């Protein structure tokens, strides 16, 4: 695993009686897209604010790129990029001028600003429209130029808070492709807040799942499916009834079983052997014609974790 670019230890932040972030401990490797997953109000945005040093923790500590978030927040913000709740674009200015202004703020020399603007605008397929006022652009195009601006000064780390929220599927897919290329070409680490599970499944090498401020799971999506989730088994046949369900539900490896459209659907832990289950089903008097297996989706895992937390 790569060296951690973000490290937190029992990080907490309360607002009155509400614990927005509650004992968050995690490490984020460098050079990946890290997905921070959770429903609205889970504490995702507060976590980014803590990591950027925009708010101080109530308890615990965190470091970003080796800098302490309490005492070295200015260095973190200087060396990272961020697209938070608002894009902060100057809508009466052109795309090119928005990027140039940002480069001036970072005191990047003129020739370097021009070259970087062309590089990023070309990457995001916006070069031909660089003279247009961004206020006339679609939401998807505005998100692209906002991300380009966050990347303008070559930060090793960028924070994106729900960057595809409100985008149509085509615009979201284009932004996904752009982010994937950026990580590959520039080696940037992306800390991605999202509640879009399909987005996380497509983009993220590692994910953390948070709810009510608490980290419920952390790791590679495939590893989490096996550790926290499991696999689905679908059996096609005849004679499935309550006796069949009672027998298979009694097995320790079966999390859930139901008869759906004449098929027996089971959620099982890990990748256990299917032989004992087949034997039980046949003993119940049912006939088996076909068996298919598939891994749990990230959405299945997410819903499982949310349900467990509610119990």
C-alpha cells in the first residue's frame, strides 16, 4: 500500500449536542481515488472541513500531507485543491480568465499559467470554449472548470464534495472519465465525498463508509464485499417452499434467503462452499436446474451496513 497522504486518529467534531464526526480513525493512501460514502448528514462535508483546517476538531488529531490540521492548516490549503459546496467561479469571466486569476493568486508566472490553462482546458475538452463566460455554461461544464481550477497549481491532493450532484448521466460519466485520467496522468490523490454508490464503485480504489459521524467500514471495495458482505446465489428450479427456506436460513453462512419469481435467492457470507446448501435444498424436496453466483454490489454492502447500524 502507498504511503498515507491523510491520517486521522479518533477525530471528533461536535456542534452542540450533535456529533458530526465521531472517533474517525483512518489512513488514505496516496495516488488513488478515495471514496468517502455516506447518506446526507453523515459527516462527510464536516470531515473535509476538518482535514482542510477550516474547523478545529473537538477531540483527536489529523495530518494531511504530513501537516497537522490544527497548527499547519495554511500549508494544507496552500498545497491542496478543493471543490466544496460552491464552485466559487466568477461567472462573468471566461473559463480562461477564471484559471488565469487563480494562477495569479498562487503567483504562478505568466507563461506557466498559459501553458497550464491550455493543458487543463484541453484535458477537460473545454479549450475551444475558453473565451466564453462560464455563467452561460451547463452545470457539468462548470464542474469541470471548477475541478480544473482546483488542480491548477499541481496539488498532490484534491478534495471533491459531491462533484456530480445534479449532473445528468452523460455529464457525470464524462467527469468520471476525466478524474480517472487525472489520477493516472498526474498522480494526484482524490478525496471524493459521495452518496452515489455507482460512482464510488466505478472510480474508487478504496472506500470508507460513514454514518452519523462514525466510520463503519474502510478498505478496498472487493475486500469489503467479502469481509462485510458476501455473495449472492441464485438457484433456478422447482418446488421451493417454506421448508426449503427454513432449512437454508438455519445455515450459518446464509445471511438472507427468499423465493423471488420462483427462484431461490440467497445472500451468503464470503465465498463458502455451496455443496451443503445444494444438499439441503434437494432434501427439502426441491429440484435444481441451474445455479449462478455473483458478488454483492457496493450498494448491497452499503445498505447492509446501514441496516446493521440501525439495529
